[in-house]
C-alpha cells in the first residue's frame, strides 16, 4: 500500500523551505525516522515518517518551498504479514542516510545516525501512534483581537509543555506600546506545545499554545495522559521489532499524520555556524538571502528570539542602506541629534532602561510634535457654581458609595462642545485633503502610571450621565495603574483630556494624541479675586489649555470652542440644553 507523506500543520507559516533531505529512494524507514528537514524564519523542523515502509519516491528537493498538505514523499507501507526485522536493507539505509542527509560542516541529525534512538529525543507529540485521535482532542490557543495594534511582544510565557492548566489560567502575557494583556486558556488541559518565546512579536491569529484537552468521564475530569497519553515509547521498547509498535495493536486507523518536531536551538545553531564573520544566529534560508543581496550578516541586528536574524531583518538592513544616501542629502534639513557625553567622568551614574510603554510613548509623542503644527489656546473658567453643585451632592455620593469627580463634568461638557464643533472631533486625511468627521464621542483620559503615560478611552461618553462617567473615570484609572487595561480600553479615541489638577500648575501645552486633532489640558483650580463690577469677590477659576493641529483648526475656531466649553462649565444648567 502506497502512502503519501504530507507537510503537517506548521502554524502561521504560509510557506517553508526544504533545507535537507535525509533519505533516498529505496531506503527502508521506521515510524519517526526523519524524512526531510524544513525551515521557517524562526525554527527548523524535522518531518518524520508516520509509518514503517520503503521510500518509493521523494517528491521535493532542497530549496523547494512547501506548505501544509504538500506531498513530500511516498512510502510503500509494510504489510501485516511482512516481518520488520532489521536486514541488509536496514544496514544499507543506516550507512547511506548520514551521507545523503548531511552537508559538509553540518551535524548529522540524531535520527539518521541512530534511528532506534530518535523517538527518545523527540517530543512526546512527535511519537503519537494515533495522531488523528489525538488531533481531535487538541485545542489551539491563538492571539485574540488586539485592536489597532499591528504586533505585540511576548513578555512572559507562563506555561511549559506538560503543564496541566485549567480554564482562565494565564498562558502568555503580551505587551503593546500602551498596555499589557494576559491571554488565558479557555479550556482545561495539558500543554502540548508552546510556539512562542519571550521577545517574539505576534499578531492577531498567531498560534501561541496547543492544549491536549481533558476529557469528561462519568461526571469527572480526567487528565489526557490517563485517557490516552501519546508519550514517546521507551527506547528499550523500540529496540525490538517494528511490529511491537502501538499502532499495530489497534484496529485499522487512518493514515498517521507526521508531526513536525522543532529541532533548532541557539546552542545547536551555534555549533553549526562557522567561526568568524559567519558566526551569527541565522538559518540557511536567511543566509542564502543575505548572500543574494550581498549583506554581511555580522552587520545585521537580529529581532528574533534570543537575537536570531530573520529575513525581515535582512530586508530592513538593505532598505536602511539604500536610504542612507537620501538621508545624507537631506541632512541639512534633518533634525540634528543631541550627542551625550560620558557622564561617568563627572560622578556616579545609573542607567535605567525605559519601560516599553514609556519608550513607545516617547516615540509617539515625538512623532506627533514634529509632524503637527501645535498651537495652544489658554483660558480660565469660573467654576464656582459647578463646585458648589458638586459639593451639594456629597451626601448622595456617599449613599451611592461613589465619588463625583470634576473630570466627569469636564468630559460631559467636552462631548456637548464637540457636537457643536464637529471639526474638533475629527481626523485630517492629508492624502485626500478631507476631514474624517466622527459621529461618536470616545473621550481619552491621560493616566500617569509607574510604567508611563497611558490614555484609556471612555466610549460613548455623550450617552452617559455624570454618575456613570465618574465611576468609569475611577475604574479606568485603577485598571491603568494595575496594568490591567485591555486593547479595547485604549483604542478609538476622538478627543483627549489631560488633567494635572491634582498636581498643580497654571497652564501647560499638552501634545496632541494623533490622529486626533486636539487635546484639552486642565490645570489646578485656584481661588482668585474677581471683579464683579462693584467689588472683588473670591471665585474658583479653572485653567484650560487647548492644543490643536493648526492644519485642521484655525485660531478662531479653537477660540470659539474653548469659549463655548467655558460657558458650559461656568453654568452647568447649559448641559441640559
């Protein structure tokens, strides 16, 4: 019986390269003997035989690109009556395989040197004799919807292969430039494989972990290992005949599916690499691309796990080199960098790395500052009556177990002002020369945390009352400081408010949170003498600072917006109009 051996599930990789062929036509192979080795940008994988047999055909060559389902070889499987004794054919295969599978200067895979010992070195998942049955109990955990973020970084892997987890147990923690997010298990089971490492960049849909699901029998949960654990057989058990394989003791089953076994490690790769200029952490496919482009890999900084160089690193390096001349031509108009002296010459110093959130926040703020023509409109608003009204509600607030914050009034007033001035609630599309007017009002509020400044968003703030806004302001601030904000909490803002009221100050220039076109800065409220026409009286004055993109708004528009907002805060009865 002829069986096709195909490329199994290779995760998110669409196509991988064949880097080694370990067998030849006519070779006899046993279950788990390696047929070929494939390589993606991040790892090498051995594709084993899923059954005993003789190689009838090798359908691929070194350098071919293959994907899930591609036929790589055809085996003439051994009949039940045919003995599986090791004979001359086996000896010939053992003698030929190392020569056929290994290139000069590369180590011979363990499976080709000693096929009988290969299953002991492979993960348990690679030796499953009943792969189709196991696959039916396997759950893939992938990166969920992460909103507008293009990619996020894995900052913590909380599990390892073999760990038992329950529903809601944290598997992986990822972090964007604004927040961290825990990705939990949505089912109990045993961790089969972990497909990411700390430092990896992942996107929505990236495979993180494969779980072997627990089964429910008689109302109780049992471990998958107790039900039918596909563990690797003991080498002593495999030292005899192939007929002793578990597959032969079961009823006829579908063709076993070969399981890709990751084999690349930094340590192993370091042994492969020659010394000198080529002593870098990169796979054959990346090295070939570098040779084609004339790139010295020693000059390329790897972005992969533990510094591994991937294809995108090589391409980015070439782009930077090509743009060097352009940057040199534009250097006269480019912003000069500020050189730093060796501060340690003057005294003791300490270097503290920026948190990822703080570093990315700095990049975003700098990008906004250099690209947008910022103008700031300053004003003071008499909020004496507003504060008197807020104080009169303290008893009701206590009975609700809540706190009515000044920020709730400001956000409520901003929503009404944005409805009156729609261009302030817009974004500017310079490619089309148009406003993108938003008919929703999602207000961002700047929150100071230990990791840096974050801006969670209150959605549909125009539809919420003062009590609801106050509760949400407090809840979002607490989540931000506890680093519990999700991606949905940080996206979709149309206008932002940055309040320094608890800190102090008489005014400042907040930087616009692009692609928004304006941001309101709020400073500390102060009691000041106010001339009412006949005498001075004490009034509570609130400083406001509106920074706006002068491309989207002119000074008159911004001035009218601030005046309208001030009128709403000065006489809160207008909020009901």
